[in-house]
């Protein structure tokens, strides 16, 4: 795109990025890569390793969480099916599926790095979420930097404080170590402390690292782009929290949260050694089994209740999960 991607960037946004939730405007909803034909082609090109298809419960229902596969439907048929059910399709790492989405990703970060002094990123990944009217993503948090770009339809993002009891050090450590997002505690009274951002086409949200959140769609099909990225500080945060989890879980030591000096070096080495040894992989949760195929037979059946692992089942990371 020759024109700037952000359409109403203010000087203060450069200082606020990553520190407080931001609600900004963009022009990606006008991009040809997000037309229905382009999205249909992307769906048809996606191998199973590059998508998650999830059926969730009705609004305020937290008892349905099933993973499926797209079957032999065309891309257009998949989108029509999503529009009529409580389903979300997470196309993972679309920059790997089609290099045009990778080029767009490069353009976004080139603009961000030009606008935000000292902002340098690596391991950028973009995904596309196509989800049903009233579909929801349950209470969770992400371990990488995240942005959410609304392309079609509308949704509400609920953001919660990143301090206890909403997010504890132990929870943060366990998710980084074991991808165990089912262990995140949620209480209905958290809603009293939520900050809400309503996203419409041409709007995007960005929030501080590890901030818990959940999402509810409006009464229309939603298309969003998600972006995951790392910076040196984000990677440092992951190393320290991962090592702290090992110290707490394996050695029964209460760790400090120092992010510099000899402590950082020692914890980085500990986390790297655990990763290299396979210890982290052995402890991580495996993906749920495939329990349905998105085909005409499935679409003709009413939703079947399939209990989630706990009462407040959080979503997988919007870009992770495999």
C-alpha cells in the first residue's frame, strides 16, 4: 500500500504504544487481500498445520470448546458456514501460506518502526480470524506482543488488569512453560474492572504485554487480522518468567523478577537448557483431538455440548495453539 496504513496516528501514540491499551484507525479493511475471494483462496490453500477451527458455546456459555477440520468445503462455503454457526477459524501464520500477507506484514512493521523511536521487532507473524456472529474468545493472555485489526464485522475486546488476582506470577510462568492456558482463573466479578474497546472495520487495538482479555463478536460475521511479534524486552520477559517457573516448579525456590544483570544471564541459560533438553515440550499440553468436520452433515446438526477442561476455558493464543 502506498498510503500510510495508520490513518489517524498522533504523536502521543508513539509514547503510549505497548504501555496502555490503544484504539487506532487503519485502512487495511480496504485492501484487496481481505476481499472475500482472496480470503476464500487463502482458506483453500491452508494446510491443517496452519489453522484451528473451533466451535464454542453461546454467549455467556463456557461449556463448549471443540476443535474440528474444514473438510472438503470450498473457501466460500467455509465462510458461509461460519456465518451461520458459533465457529471461529484461526488461519495461522498466513505469511507462510501466501507471501503477499508476509509483504503486508513487512509494510506494517516498517511503518511502526518509523513512527515509534527505538521500536525494533523480530519473529513477526500474522494470522486471520474469521468468526461467527456472537462467537467468543474466552479469558486468556498472550506471551508475545499482539495487535488486533478489524476488517469486517464488529467485536468487543474486554481488557483486564495484568496484576493479581487477574494475572498472577505463577499463572504467567505456567503458561510460558507448559502452554497450560486452562489454568487461568476467571471470576464473573472481573467484569467490573474490565476496560472495553469496540472494534469496527478500519479500527485496531493494541495492549500491553500479557494483559488478560476476552472477545465477543457482534451479530455479524467478523474478519480480523492478528499480529504477533517479539522485541528484545518481550523475549527477556519470556526467558525470566520461564526460568522462574522452572525454579518454582522443579526446585521449589521462590524466584525474583530481575530483568537485567547476572540474574538475567543465568535465567536465560536455564530456560535455554530446559528448552534444548526437551523438558518444556514434554510438559506442554497437546492439541485437542479433532472431533468434527465442517461439512453439510455437521451444519445440519444442532450444537452438541462438549465440556471444556474447566469452567472458564480460555482460548489458545490467537496465533498459537499448535
